[in-house]
C-alpha cells in the first residue's frame, strides 16, 4: 500500500506545468500565473526538475535551506518519483518563484505541505518520459517502466536514457493525475542521505550570503538607534568620513511625509545612519565614529517593570476568554486538592550563527537580491513597496542561511539593503554586527502564566484554569488585534472536562516575532510543569499520571475541526519511558523528569536525567521519542531533533533578554549564553515507525526539554523551578 502523503495541501489549481527550451529538454515546476509564455505556448518557470539533452539531471529545492534539511529532503521526494539514482543528479537551490504561495520555510511546514506536490511533479515527469519512449518505439506505455534514469522496455530489455528522451518528453501532455509509486518500491524515501551541502560545509567551501562578492560592491553597516523604534534626528559624519575606504554616509529613516512606512513582513523597519565603504571593517569602524542624535519614544520599555505589569494583569479580569469548558468554578469548589502556581518566562533572541546580512543590486527599475531569507515572496513584496517597483521586476536568489529559527522570516534586513543599493547606484552588501543581530531582533515574547488546577477524589485532574499575560506578537505579525498567546486547542484542552484559558495583552514596544516552536516554547513549559506538580500532589508516578490523563481513546475531539490523536501521544510517552529506564532507581542527587506535547505536526515525549550537587547542575542524559509520520530522510530528521533539543536546552538553562530604558542589555555570546560542547548531554532519540503523512520535526522536540529538565530537578531535590532560565538558580 502506498505511503499516504497529502496531495491537497497546496493550491487547488493545477500546479504542474511544462516548459521547453532549445538547451534544456524537459523542465517541470510550479506555475507562475500571468507570466509571459514562450514560443511553444508553455509557461516558463523557475523549474524544479531540469533534464538536459546531454543527460544531466538537476533537481531544485523549492524552499529555503536554513539547516533544516529541505534542500535534501524535497529533492529526495522528486527523485523518488522521477526514478533516478541520487548519486546521478545535481541539487540546486531554487530562486524565488513568483506566484508560489508555499516557497517559505517556517512552522516545520516545508516537507509537511510540499511532500505531496513534490511527488506529483516527479511522477508527472516520469510518465512524460515514458510516454515519449512509447511514441518513439510505437509501444504501449504499460509495457515500459522507468528505472534509474532510463525508460526500459520490459519485454525486450531495450532502454533509453532520460537525456535521449528529454526533448520529446517536453512535447507530451502533463498528466492530470500521475500514478504515484507504492511505498514498497521506495528506494530513496526512508533512506538516510547526507545533506547535499555537507562536504562543502565541513571543508569551509559552502557559500553563504555573507561570502558573496560582486564587482564594484560596497559594504554597509547601519548605526541603529539603541532604542529599537527610535529615529535619527541629526548626525555628524565628519570623523566617519575620515576612515580610509569610506565612500558615503546615508540616512535610513523610517518615515514617509512624517509617518511610518508600512512594509509587508517588515513591521519594525529600523532606521539609522548607514556607512558605505570598500570593506566591512572600514564600514564598521566608521559607523562607530558617527555622532547621531536620536528621537526617542516618550515611553521606554523595562523588562523588569513589564514583568510586574504581567503579574498585575493576572489579578484583573482577562482581556480575552480563549476557551471555557464545563464549570471551572464549581469544579474548583468540589476538588479534593488544588494548587495555584505562577510560571515566568523571559524574552529570547534567535542568535543564528550567521548574523543578518544581504546583498542587492538595483538599476533601471529592477532589483536583484541575494538573501538568506526564510520567506522570499514576502521579502519581494516588501522590497517592491519600498522601492516602488513591480514584484515581477525583482529577482531574489535564495542563499543558504547559517541558521534562522524564525528570525529570517522578516524582511527588514533585505529592505535596508535594497534601499542603499538603489541610492548608491552600486551593489551593496549590508552586514549586521553580532550586537545589532541580538539587540535588533524580533524576540520570543516574555510572559507570566498562572494556573489554578485541582484533583478529584479519584486522583485525576478535576479542573484547569490557566491565565496568560504577555506582550502580544500580533502587531508584529501584521494581524489585527492581539491574538491570544495560548490557543483554544492546546493540551490538555478537551482532556479535562472543566477547563478555562484566559489571555490578557500587555502592550509594549519590544519587537516580537516567530521563535522556534513559537508560543509552545513557553506554554508547554507551563503545561508539563503543572502536570508534574499535580502528579506529585496526587502521590502518583508522573508517567502513570500522564498516561491516565491521555486516556485510552484513539482521538479526542478538541475543536469542531480538530481531533487530537491521543494514541500517538500515548505511544511516544510509553516509548520514551522504556528508552529512559523510567522507574529504575537513581543515586541520591539524580532525578528524571518527563514532559510531552504535540507541536507543529509532531508528537514528542522527552525524559531528562540530571545531577544536582548543591547549587551545581548537570544535564546528564536526554531521551526522546518522536512521531512525525513517514520519515523522508531519517538522517536529516535525527539532526533536526538533536538540534531542537540542544537549542531548547540552551534557552532553558541560559536564555534571557532583558531591556532597560528601552535598550536591550545583551549583545553577544558572552552575555547571551548558549550550551557549549562540554555541557551537552547524552542524547538517545527514537522515531516511531510510520507510514502516516510526513509531519514537521524542526520545532516539536524543543518545547518539552525545559519542563523535562525542571521536573528532573524536582525529582532530584524537591526544588520546583517555575521561572526560566534555570541558570538563575544553579551553576551550570
């Protein structure tokens, strides 16, 4: 039976179109509506599959690669259905394809949304090649098969290479519903394949955006207001212009006739004064010598005061009732035992290894951009508005990103570059120093969350009342209002009959954005921590308590249009318990903690094992069980799981952004710490074997790690950690 991969996740219109060119035999890809047609009346595309007449086969990765493996995984799916050997093809990153809605990387959606379409594109090309061979041989296509880049006559054994058939195949009709391979015939899907750029990365030859050089290119560094949304009032560039190599100094001001420029996907376009020079170092030095007077907002954020405002908000009626099941107040009065606890989470930065940067060339009303962007389509939209040109006059070369984690979803660093390139008349590379990358980030929101919950006489959860107060992301996502930072479908909704979620928005100026696992990076810490607290209050083993809460139903109706697959959550909890030797005695000072969640398409359960000696903490071991459906590339999935766990561990132990008088206090890795190799625990990760739809894996393993560690600390010491980072309480 074929593995089930969603084929309806993208546009309902036909997404496979054909193009032919004199030098390329067969080109298949995603369509560009309203694009000019070529001489054979076919839409010319930025292709996903190119088969040249000389036999060279190139597969293009549609979605931006930022370390999550899609430059390998998506072409694997194409190659599987196309029926070619992996070793015989080339893989390249696709440029921005106008008109395609899904050419972004974020939300662990790249494979989840594109697996079905990629299979159909590959299968369509295969069937067209077979049709071309059938016409040449005057045979029934049913007796032909594709195998390893050739079409073979199953009766005579005669074969033709794809290169020999490419031009003829370009004249064949695109099949409406190509036949997909049976999963039993997969040769690539499910096989561990190294990242296509791995050799170049480890040898230092991988070209990142930061490495790009163009003829006559200038390097720019922007002196940005310490307060993120301040504006330059005036500046003195006398000393800056004396630095050898400085070519120009230009104002970047986010104003339009006195008002703010509203740019798509660029809600906090940062103003400043830019130095353009013949080298990065000259631009950096000159920028430090600029004397700038800033217009600052009347109110300046302070994260400590903001935390107090969050606390005060929880004592008032909620701004939004997100979900209200049963009768929480009545259930609370009848509960055999209740707890009321408050959890606190800080702002977090993204800190990818490659800071923000971009290169652009603007001339004759056209823009060419080289960007490590997660969202080329929205970057193009923002540039088009900023430069007042048409989107079709913009080319975006999508560069491999040196990490992203949500930060590169925005277009502020692209717009800066395009404006400077237009105004200077030369290609420009804008480079952000690490300190700018940290201080002018779009941060993960801080929050304070209070949970009042209780147990019935049977030891099960009788009621759950959770209130969340935070500075909302809504304005920075260009959404109207202030969407709640807790969803009405979040676990344990529908698993507890009397449950209420409330949210209060506390506006501030700190810019916010997507951060790996988004709101679940906060909410799962609270949810899994409270479940552990209730388990101990009930005198039950946390594993037993989790399994009792999940229950034995296959699915639970959480919303009218959302059924939660409880069996898959239960399966990963049981699997990780076995992997972690749950229940086996540990020496004094050591403890295990359990946490689980469903996030961004994946069901994940994790157990952390820690050692505590006085105020010294070490995370010794982390076990994880994951269900993300059919694994396209197990090696890539494992890398994502490991990276997400270690990223989450860094945030749990050390991550904290503080703001004083409107200025972010952290600036580099000396004061915004990450885990070092000596602090890395042993990792034991297992995936649930599945032929279900492929899901996301880049974010799901992150949320459970913080509560798993904190629950393990409680098991080892009896000390409950309800505020992150953990490093406030321990030496690590």
